[in-house]
């Protein structure tokens, strides 16, 4: 079957809740993918940063297949021999005392919301069911009903109310707005250190540090959603590290499994995660032996292959080279590490046509919020590969 035949079947039988580029990927290896017609592409999206380690990393594949031969799922009704080691290794790598594994990123966000509310009632003394949380405009934390309740994107919200109460929205990048929004009932502030889905929006320098100080002063938890920015993507293990802060809670996902399996986790202190009692929260698949084995291997690859350092080095080079392209369509280039957004001028007539042109020339990137091209290749990418891609990107950005 060819590309057109696969697309026709998908369009006929599948819900149309995505607008993908018309490429049908059959296999991947490292930074490259191949479509059903045999064409080769450089993946510059990494499944929205889930593939920091590259496609089908052999060490993660081996861990997954070996574990799959033994036992894949026990539920949390029983213990398994992989989860304790995952707990230990992620704590040693991140510096957090405890973790709570889930599956999707949205599930981990929901876990963090529940944790913040329980802390507010059990520790801070907020009246039961009156806890509030502060979030930023332009946020993207998932698409569950509770999460879209604090989204500012109309397409995520318009036909899906009524919404979950207890959330306040302030302008992203404005620490003073957060300070003014805090009340005695405020449980937490939750932010993305860089807003990926909003178009790789980088806040003003010092913003996260200010927010962390405001939270500490007001006895409010600071939660960092590092599902997309974490585990090396921005050239640090966590993007929060750029400002020398350690949030009370950090949420990770995506690259935690290297793209093999949905694995996410909430990281925090014993004081916080120790608030959960048996039966109050859980997941059949969260913390399964297969998930834990895959995540352990994914973390080991990040550490042993120096992916954080490579992301910093290659990201700086890639961004500098993109900034030098004299395109009449480009307004600015922003980002950190290998999370880069090329922001186009309104008269460029949208980012989609540029992504489609890149696809035709063997590079897969994706538009976000209409006027931004997001470049986020796997963190294993090398300079020679970027040097192959840059003339193509230049050619496309210079087109009429």
C-alpha cells in the first residue's frame, strides 16, 4: 500500500482530531524516519520531545523486549522487581526524594493537581474544597476536562464545558501578576518553564526564580510542568535549572520512555508525596514492570550518552544558524537547547506551508499556533546532520 491509500483509510475510519502532515511513517532509526514509499526524512519534531533518545534506541529496545519476555503487568496490587529500581534511579538522577509514576503526561498533571489540593487541606489549612491554583495564559498541560478548564486556547475549551472550578489565569511571564493573584486559599502555581505548544515561548530572564520566591514567601507550592522541556531537551536536565531553582513538584513524561511506552511521573519530596494514602490515587498500568524497565533504560541513555550536554551544544549552534537566515518571513527565532521556534511574520501566510515544503525536501517539522515552526530533533543529533539540514531550511524560508 502507498501513502495515499493509507491516508484514505485513516480519514475514513479515524476521528479527525489531528491535522498531520501527509507522510505515512513506516520505520525509524536514530534521527531518521522512512515512509511507506521508501522516502527518508530527518525528524525535527521528536514526537513532541518524546524521542530525545532518537527512534528505536537499541538499549531501550533491548530493555523493553527482555522485560516483555518476563512479565509486562502486575498492577499495583502486587510488587515487581523493576519499580523499586526505577524509583531509586530517577531520584538519584533528579535529586527528588520520591516519585509517583503514571502513563500519559496529562495523567501526571492530574496527579499533581490532586497532590496540591490535598497538601492545601492537610498541611496549609485551606478550607475543604476551596483550594485555588494559579496558571499562565497560553499554557498547555493536556486535554482532560480539568486541564482544559484552565486553558486559554478556545479550540480546547469551546464545546467541552462546564469546567472544573478552582483555577486562576494570569499573564505568562509576569511574576507580579502571580503575586497579586495569590490568596489564603492558593495551593499552587503551575507553569511550563518554556511554553512549547504556545510556540516555544521563553519567559523573561529571572521569571521562574521570582515565581519560586513568591511561592515560598506565601506558602504556595511551585509546580513545574517539564513534560516537554525536561530530561535534557533544553540543554539542562530540567529547564528550571537555568534559573537555579528546584520546584516543589516537577512533572515529567514523554522522553521518560524514549518513545517506547507511555510513562510519566510526578517528582517531589517525601513530605508531599507521602500525603497520598493507599486507594486515594493510582493507575493499573502506572509503574508496571514494563514501564519501569523502559524508563530505567531511557534515563540511562540520557546520562551515559551525554544527551543534556549535546542538546546544549547542538541547540546553540542550530539556533545561531537559523538566526542568520535572511528570510523576509521570519520575525524571530527563540528557544533553548533543541527546543526552537521560528516565529513568522503575519504576512508569511502561516507556518503550515513551510512545514509542507520542508517535508517535500526530507525534513519533518510541525507548525504550532499557526505562525511558528517548531524544530525539536532528537538530542542525539550531530553537527553534520544539522549542516545537511540547514541549507534546505534556508531554501524553504526564503521561498516566496
